[in-house]
C-alpha cells in the first residue's frame, strides 16, 4: 500500500481500494464516515471512536489515526500530522507516519515489510 499526504488528509492506496483519512474517512471517493461505529466497504474496514479517531484495516494492515481510545488493539501504523510521544507509547505501532516540510512524498509498505522495531516516516506537506 502507498501512503501520501495532501490537503490535510492522509491518502492510502491499497489493493482493496483507496481511503482518505482526516477529520473524516472517505473510502473509494464515495463512502464518507464521520461518526463512531463499524463500517466495511469493498474490503476496507473502518472503526470510528467516540471523541474522534479511526482504525482502518486495508491489505492486512491496521492503521490508526490519533485516538485516546484504549479499544484500539494491535496497530501496525499510526498516522498523525504531529507526533504525540504519549500516544505513540500508548498505541505502540510498528510505524508512525507524520508530516513535515522535509521527508518523502510517498511511503510504501506491506504486511511482510513491516519493520522489526518502531520506525518514523515523515511525509512532505
């Protein structure tokens, strides 16, 4: 899957479809999620939490946006515009994807390529 950042949203392109994650989640450009609950559209699963935050499951990977929920469970990738060390410690992902003026335009990852220790990737804004 490929992860990029543009216009205030993380864009995730996987085999199962495309997802945009910001204040809301949009799957395949036509299904918008902006409230708590469990959703599944075309091979993409999303859980929205009360108080904000989402978990997106796509291509066998679990991505999480900033959430204070203890219900997150095992997370592979944490995406957040600004790194919150306390949240990183609480969620304990393999990869933290954040944004900044310096970094890479696109991050490509798959289940079998997850790092063995915490890795931080900065996407250019």
